[in-house]
């Protein structure tokens, strides 16, 4: 029997057409990833899905980190009436005598109908790509954690810090991808650090990541000693940081070296507080943006030359650019990229800052 899509030896000889489901706002990350990892061509997206062509084998396809699930594309066409899905399902059951079993299906067929397009695909793997076998206790969603690490410009030999590490998800994702780096995770919660320690053991990264029980506003580190800071700033009913967001950013600014990078996941409340100008010491330009010796602030949304599908809703690009334009610098920390992403029940913002000059703190 010839190798099929779920056989590890299977490789599409002339290139096969795939699509991945992806969290809202993470489409640009996945587009960049499939090009880099899979040498994919014909890359395009619509909200929640990225389509591409590749000759890569299953071992490479399994390495995609910003995707939820991977499908072999059977058909993509203009929209059809929504009742077609029910008609197709009934016809298949009558024709083959199949019964619908959502808990333990022998065959899964993905059919998505919308006002924009219709897509039919077959899942390549039973287990979603977003499920990480090396994460025992789940904190921040792995796809968000990897996306944050992927824009942080991590290189071998760097000192990377997560000052509010929780269960260590961001550091786990970073260390799996960039192992030759010195990682430190800090948190004030003993229970969170215990969970992080369990995750490090399960992932075989106990010797790669050092954990410290310290406050994010009192880091035991010299000024300008850290190359990269990546952190999910806690929010929700359990965490009432309020104006502490300013104290947190001041301490991060202090320990970050000039030219270093900060990548933060901010709630909408944090975003509004910073947007109102707390701690702003560098004036905005006439268009609401900001520039310095590092260059013009920007929002990395794929341009037309990268092969975006013409069916993309403009809301993704406009919302990301708008959130960047309205965010002022914080002292020497200048925002250079922004992505509005979905966390399921709520939205958040991935912000990337660069330190433009010595803070003098």
C-alpha cells in the first residue's frame, strides 16, 4: 500500500496544498513560519486560516509552532449556501452507511462554509499541533508563547528573562527553539514556580532555565544586563496590577541593555493605560507614530509582495497598525511592533519594544 498523509514516510513529491487553523491575530506569525521552516510557496491567509504549498515531509510539518491544526486541502472555492454542509453530511451517511461519531471518528472531514469561502480538508494529524507533549501544566497557550518568542530576536549566547514566568510556558517554547541561550524565569508565587519546575523536568530543560522567586519590581540584576525580556503580564480578576504596570515597565527598562528587546502580552486594560501616556517621555510624531535612532516604528503585517490572499479582511492589518500608532514610548522603550491576538474569551496585545538609549535609572 502506498504511503498516505499520516504515514511518517509520506512526502508530497510535487508539493501539496495544506492549510492550518490558527488563533485570530497569529496569521502573520504562521505565514512567516511556514516560509522559514517549510520553504512554503503560494502562502496566503484569511482570518483564522493560512494556506500554503510545500514538499516538506511530516516530520517538518509537525514542527509548526504557531498553528492549531494542520489539514490537507481538498477544495477551496467561492462560498456556497450554508445548508450545503448538512446536505453533504446526510448524503455521505446514506451513500456509505456511515454514522456520525464526534468522540471517536475513524475519518474526519473538515468542511468550513462562510460568506467569503468554502474549504474542505482532511486533518493530517489526530493530535493538534498546538498540543505540546513537553508541557505538563498548561499556562499561557503554547501558540501565543511561541509567537512572542519568535519576534524577540533571540540569538545564541544571549541572556533571556521572563520576570513573571508563571508555569514557564514562554521560556519552554523559547528554549526548545533556541537552546544555546541563558534563560531565567522569575515569579513571586511558590505554586507557579513549582508548576514551572515540573514543566522543565518534563521537557528535559531543567539545566537550561534557572528559576528565581523574586518580585518583578525588585529584580536582583544589574542595570542593562539583559538582552531579551519576554513576559505575559498577568491580568484578570486574580491580578489587579492597576498602576503597577508603570513600575513593572520601569524595572524592565532598568535591567534591559541598550538595543535590547522587550516582548510583552498586555491586556486591553494595560493597553489603554499605556496608551493614555503613563511614563511617556519621548514625543510622538505628527502622525501619532514615533521614531528614534533605531528607525521608524512599524507594525509587521505581511505586505502584498509576500503573497497575501486578496480575500483578507482589512480589519487585521488596520487594528494592528492602529494599536501601534496609539501607543507612546515608555521612557527609553520604543514600541516597534504590535499584534492584537485572541485569547479565546478576550483579546490581548503582543507588544515589542526596543531600548533606544540608556535609561539612567
